[in-house]
C-alpha cells in the first residue's frame, strides 16, 4: 500500500531544515556565496554526525538572508508537504536566522512567511502555523531575545515557542525566563529533549519548562517511571523516527521505541524534523512504521488525531483539520 495520500499532521518540522539542497544551492548562487562544502557529489547535504549536521544546517541558513527568501522557502516547503498528504504542519522558525533577533526585522520576515502561508494554503490545500524557536547552544540571553520576538508577534499564525539545538549544552532551568515570557504571551510550549540527552533530559525539561509537548523525547523509554509520567500527564511526544534512525540515535527502525511508547499510553505523533537532510518524507516514515510495527490505517488516523488535538492552533482550524482526517 502507498501511504502518500493518507491525511497527515506534522508538528515537528524545522522550516530552514526543510529547505531542499537545490533550493539552498540556487540561493547561494544568486548571492555569490560559496557553500559547496555542505553538499556531496550528488547535490545532497553532507555531514558526519549530529553535531556536524548542526554546523551544516547553520551554514545553509547563510543563503536565507531576506524576507523574500523565507517567502519562497515557505511556499516550497508547503508544496512538498502537500504532495505527501500533510494537511497541517507546525514549523519551527528561528528569529536567530530572521533578522538576528531584532523585533522590527523579525516582523518583516514573519509577514513574508504569513503571506506565503496564505497563498500556499490556497494553492496546495495544506495549513501551516509557526513556532518561534530559540537555539539552546547559543545560551539563555539570546533565548530571552527570541522569546520577546515571539511574544510581540503571537497570534493566529505564530502559535508556539520552542527550543532546539544541542541539548547537551546548558540546562533547561537556564531558560525558564524565556519560556515564561512566551507562556505569558499565550504561546504553546514545546522543547527538544530526549534525542541525545537521555531520559534525564526529558525529565529536566518537564520540571523546569512545563511544556505541553516534547520534541523527540524518545529516550524517555529508558526510564519506566518517566514513561508512566508522560502517559499520565498526557505530554505529547513529537517523534521523528526517520530522523532518529538516519542520525544514529537508534541503529534500526526495529530498535526505535515509538511503538513501545504508544503501547505504554504515551501520546505519540510522527514528523520528519529536517527531511531533505535525511532523505526522508512523511510517506517514507509511514511506510517504515507500517512495515516495522504493523501499523495500519486506523493507527495512522489515531496518531494524526493525537497530533491535531495537541496542535497549538485555534479551535476553528483544529475542527477543520479533524474534519479532513475523518473524511472516508
């Protein structure tokens, strides 16, 4: 069976990380930038491991210099998502890459992404919302600046605040101020944890930052009490199994804990993280989940329903997407 046409909801997609390599290469040529070191001989992204991936990611972002670049990128990403049956996406976008955390510049970038989102929904039939994201490895003070950008522009399109980057640097408690600013502005809260930092990283994020969702979170499987807590509190995991396997968090699909977490009552969802970097799609992830764990149509519908119920969008948008998921 092909899973391409099955309606999907994706909560964990980095906008810059969803830029196809050909898109970044074309922008680099337009701007006379030499980014050749980040591409392999076939034009794909080239990196050694997760930490080198972060470096390549940030180098690729050098080509994204203007609101117009993000307008074009947003349309590109929405078209790709729609081609794989995604009907709703929440995308991480960082003010660090959109005007250097200056609120005035951030507003211009955000306006461009919003315009592209409206056009993309009309053209491709998929809905996009944004999550402003600080980068953990840059430290707490830049995170506060990102949170202030987010708080100043919270609304119908910018619906959440999160933290990505290297989770082995700094502690969640160092970012309490930034997350309080975002929470006070009414933004939904998510944080990357438990991809590389172990189960303790998930627990620390829950205790310090009180997120509704955890990005990745899969290493919680190593702590039975933590798994029980996630299930009891209904904390949703934005699982990215294809990303985890490609980067080596888990060596094989069979070793990935998404199915065990789900069986334990933890609300899990499926996303692709940075798909062009990993040569994956939502369709390929669905196919691998079906082949590895025997997931069928009802399982994927349930996972998509979990995702839209955990989305940070308004009630009207949520109902619209639920109606699409329930269409025969």
